[in-house]
C-alpha cells in the first residue's frame, strides 16, 4: 500500500514516515520545505534503510499537486502540511488562512477526483479553546480559538466533517494532538524550530546547549499544582505510531472519527524543567515572567478513546521525552545544517 504524506519532512511527519516504512508501507512525501530540510530524507533512509518518494511541491500549486495523483496511486493520505506558529498567525492571518485552508481544499479536490477518499488530518487540542473540564474528552465542545492558526484547525475539521456527511465513501480520522516533544531515539530526526523557539521544550534544549541564557516561565500564579501552566506532553514517536493505528481504522471503513492523542497526564512547566534536569544532568536557569497572552492554565487529554478503538497508548514517559529532545539537540547543534 502506498501512503501520501503531506508535510512529511516536518517534525511529526518525518517520524510518521519512519513508522510507516518500518511497518512495510510505501511512502510518498509532498513538502515545499518552507519549514523543513531535505536532509531529513537522508536521515529517514539511515534509520529505515528504505526510501520514500519525495515531491518538492507546494499544496497551493494545484496543478503540480494534481500531477502526483496522476502519476502515483495512493491508498491513504496523511495530511500534516501546514503553518503552525501561533504568534506568527496573529500577525499574518492571511498567510495562515491561505496556506492551511487553500492547501487543504486543493488536496481534497485532487483526492476526490482521483478516487482517494481515505484521510488522516493533523488537528490540535487548540480546537478545545480554554477547556471547561480536564481531562478533555473528544465530546468536549470545541471552544473559542484565540488565534488564526487554531481557527484554521477548527475550520478544516468542519470542512472535513461536511465532506464526509455529503459523501459517505470518505473515511476521515481527525487526530487532535496535545503537546508533541521528544525526537527519534537515534537522534537523527527531531524538531528544528525556526529562530528563537516559541515552544517550551525546544527553548529548554537551546538553553541547555548554551544558545539561550535562561528560560522565561510564563506565569507563576495559575490555579495549578505549582502555579505554572500544565500540559499533556507526548513523545513524537508515540504520536507517529498512533497514525499507523489510525490508518488501520481507516481501512476498516472508519467513517469519520476523532481521537485525542496525549498521554492523559499533565506536567507543569516546573515539572518539565526538573524532569529535564534529572534526565540530562544539566541545570536549566529560569526566571518567572508575566503570563503569555492566550495561554490557558491546564490542558490534558483523556486518551481513553484511542486506547479503546485503536489499541494505542503512549509508551514513553516524560524522562525519555526530555532525553530524546536533548539527544537530538546535542547531535545536531545547528539543526539539519542547511
Ligand atoms: P512542521 O512545520 O515541522 O511540519 C509541517 C510541514 O509542512 C513542514 O515540513 C512544511 O515545510 C510543510 N508545509 C507547510 N505548508 C506547506 C504547503 N503549503 N505545501 C507543502 N508543504 C507545506 O510542523 P509539525 O510540528 O510537524 O506539525 C505537523 C502538523 O501537525 C501541522 O499541521 C501542525 O499544525 C499539527 N500540529 C502540530 C503540533 C505541534 O505542537 N508540533 C500540535 C498540534 C498539531
Ligand atoms: C507549554 C507551556 C507555556 C515557552 C502550543 C500551541 C498549540 C499546539 C502545541 C499546535 C505553557 C510555557 C512556553 C516558554 C514557558 N500546537 N512556556 N516558556 O502553548 O501549550 O501549545 O503548541 O497545534 O496549538 O498553542 O505549548 O510549548 O508553547 O507551552 O513558560 O518559553 O510552557 O506558557 O504553559 P502550548 P508551548
């Protein structure tokens, strides 16, 4: 079976390509490399001893995208490609709506016209907005996304739901990721943020390697165990494995399904810092800063539905997440070096 992976050279996409290849699937990747490097393709080959077909194509280029469907036959599409920086999306909303929405609409159109109606979409816990209760189940109503990035995820979920409603031949799984961190245990692939990281773990690893002087912890007065924000961090390899399980569900004619992908455990910022220090032996200097606009106090998943329906549970713990994030940073101090 051949799987088309959009955004397959990115952070989560590359780990998923590895899992797919290791599970015997043939893989084709579409990525415009706007937030990733072609070096990832060699790294995937080093890990798996297999090669994925690579198409350097922008999803906004409808003709080029369609050409891939003309030349290859796909059994399922896993759609990671999108822009994901929350702060940037507030400053440049058009760019986010255009890239994420039009890219997805072009993809659906090509799929539909070529009779490929199996799709897994990368959604996010951000669609819940500020949760009314934690842990968050899939039944929790979608909330008010405070930024255009989150809006694109929520809108794409709606578009895909309507498409499935109109044509029952579509099998669509919406995966709502919580906070993916970590890296492949080999240290060959991982997360390479553009510029100063916005997310916690890449910021910590850059402090650890000496690129940044200290971590600023955004808020110490939340109604949480120690006053700092609580999140559900999930190892990217566990996340990748969930895609392989979700695909099996698709091939069993899933219809439309939504799954949270998290560990079900919430860790505060201070707990992550201390876990990182314990796992690596490196001290992370920090100071408290005001709350970051748009942040919420606590967000963690109920992952029961994925366990029940997909037979998937996250296996790595917070220490391994920290260790593998550090391992990638240490082995790739300048990222993929391009
Ligand atoms: P990433 O930026 O590492 O990967 C996305 C990939 O898509 C990149 O390689 C980029 O070059 C490519 N891309 C973007 N726009 C494109 C276009 N128009 N045409 C072709 N390629 C394009 O991000 P990631 O962390 O791997 O996230 C993957 C998906 O998961 C995204 O849709 C993201 O919104 C979603 N997600 C990520 C997180 C997270 O914290 N990392 C959490 C929830 C959901
Ligand atoms: C985690 C915690 C911060 C940086 C974001 C997106 C979400 C999803 C995942 C895509 C919070 C604190 C952070 C720092 C800090 N992405 N923090 N100092 O905000 O939970 O989720 O990524 O879908 O949509 O919003 O993740 O890693 O930025 O923050 O104190 O320098 O760490 O306040 O409590 P977040 P994060």
